[in-house]
């Protein structure tokens, strides 16, 4: 008999019996657990768990949800049940620097990142040819202080129309409004260099070079109204030396930004990231 793949993420106040309650209900459905991760945050006494499992092909999402209702009610759980037979959809926002965009498209093409790009949105025309070559719809929506609210409404409409699971800011050099950040909280990932707050504004790598930094890096995080201060998903650093030019730092930074963003997107789409206040719980595979 063929099988269906599902994931469930749950969080609640920690107390005995949570794992047993959930797994007992899954066993009653004939489910087979393929992967299980859990974490107890002792500071907040919150319990987090992710279970990946298979069920017989005739077991639908509704039946699974109903079976878990008693356990959810008993422990007052926050849950998210995901059907992995559905390929997740993303909308990518980009400005002129396209390295992070190109890396995402490549990782999708080779199958490492399981996603469908529903659309690419940009405030410039630079990436239109890339989108056309990939057969992806391209929206050129210039942003000014006068039309910012209108363009953000169009973005919200696009997310709804395409049923997108995630919005990815692949070096999109526009600050999202507080309103949009709140509307899409937990569904927008941004990437930036890790020099903040030390080197703000234009040419941060050149600023860092002038100060003789020895480490460069990148941070991928969820977008919140607090600029570049949302819950962190993934980071990476790399050592640099005095012998490297500012352009060398820029090149190394492009590579790091691309890798970190792709890993963060993959973790999110696989349901491996759970919000824990201002932090995240990340159940990386392996």
C-alpha cells in the first residue's frame, strides 16, 4: 500500500505525557514515525517537538487532525500539520544584487531545495532575463515613498493569489513596513551581512575592511518591525586576513550570504524552524 508523508510541529508548556499522548494517537492511525526531534526550554518551560511520519494512503489530513484533537486540547498545544506531498511555493524579492537569487534557483534546479518559485518581484529590471530563462513570472514594482503602501498591498495580494508559503528577501534593498511585517510574520526571511550594528549603510564590507575585521559572516532571520532584529534562523562566519582587499571581502560575503539564505529557506520549508519568543528552535536534520 502506498503512503503519505506528514510532519507535525507542536509546542506547549512542558509536563509529563506529551510525547506518549501524541505518538499513541499516531500509532492508532497506523503511522510510522520516520524522524522525531524534541527540545525543552528550561527557562520558559516550553516544550517543542517535530515528528515526521507516514500514514496509509487512505488516511487524509482531516482524519489525522481529528485523532490528535484530544492530545492537543489536553496539553493546550500550538500545532502545525503539514502534508509533504504538496510542493511548497515561494515568492522571491530581489533588487540589483542577484547572487542570493541565483543560488536559490540553482539549488531548486538540482533538487537540494524542494520548492516552486511562484514569482520574482523586484524594484529593478535587472533580474527579468533570469526569471524569463527559468520560466518564472517577473513583477517589476518600483518603490517610492509615495507608492510604498500600494506596492506592499500588491505583494500581499500576490502571496494570497499564488498561495505562497514563504516570501524570501534575496538582497531586496527595501525596508518592509511595520504593517506588512506584522501581516506576514513568520513567513518572510531576510539575509544580511553580520556586521550590524557596527557597519550600517552603504558598502559595509568596505567599512569593515577599513577597520581591519578578521571575521565576516551572514545572518538569515525572520522579518519583524524591528529592522534586522527578527528571530535568527541560520548564520555563518568566515575568517579573513589583512592581505584581502575590500573586493575580496565582498566576494566572500556574497558566497556566505547565498549559502546561509538557502539553508534558512530549506529549514523553514521543511518545517524545522519553530518560533520561541525572540528566538528560534531549529531541528536540523542529521
